[in-house]
């Protein structure tokens, strides 16, 4: 079983809903947007590129966990 699969089995309804509803705060979202624009323009410094790749990896993981939380809510009949 994968890590994400194991995590999905641990969700209680309230926890799953909170995870499913998570959003980046405005400061973090602004930084993500800034890095994305610079990446598209090809103007990231090496430090920014490292940060951007780390953000992408983190967002991938968060997206997987959120999808598992939404699936758990749907299975339990408690999805929004």
C-alpha cells in the first residue's frame, strides 16, 4: 500500500473536510504566482528555481492528500 493510500484510511470526517478545504494563504500564493511567472519567462535565479521545484513537489503531495480526503468524504457520504 502506498503512503497516500495509508493516509486516506486514517481520515475522520472533520479532518478530511479540513484537508480538502485547505488553501494557501495570500502571501504564499503570491510567492507561488511570482515564481510561476518568472519560470515562464525563464528568469528564475538558481535559488528561485530550487524553491520553485520544492513548491511544485509540495503542491503535488498536497494535491494527492486532498484528493484522498475528498474520496474519503465521498465514500462516507459527507462531501460538499
